[in-house]
C-alpha cells in the first residue's frame, strides 16, 4: 500500500505561508525592535514548514485573509527544531 502525498498548502483552511529572505527577516526584526526568540514558534517538522522548505532559524510570514477587518492580517513564526 502506497501513501498519497498531500500538499497541505492547497487546503482551503490553510492560509498563505511565505518564507522570508534573510534581508526581509532582518528588516522585520529591526522594525519591531525584537529578536527571533520573541516571535511565536513553529516546528521544523510542521507539515507547512516542510511544504515551504523552512529550516531552523527561518521566519515564516502567514497571510490570513480577513472578511471583517482589513484585507489581510500578517503573522510571523520563527522556525525551530523540536527538542527531544
């Protein structure tokens, strides 16, 4: 029996995830005067992290559409490895 590969990014309930470049990450941290450890975290083994190719130390931008307020809301997550 073979397992089907499912692209989690195509699911209607998964918002758009964008892997920031090092320059974009640095600008984000400078804009808010924070360090990466101040951001909420997402694990490197998370299905979305795997799908976008995120590695430990990367920052993901999550763009969630909003029907009630502004056009979209951006969230950021710091990618980290799972502690064993």
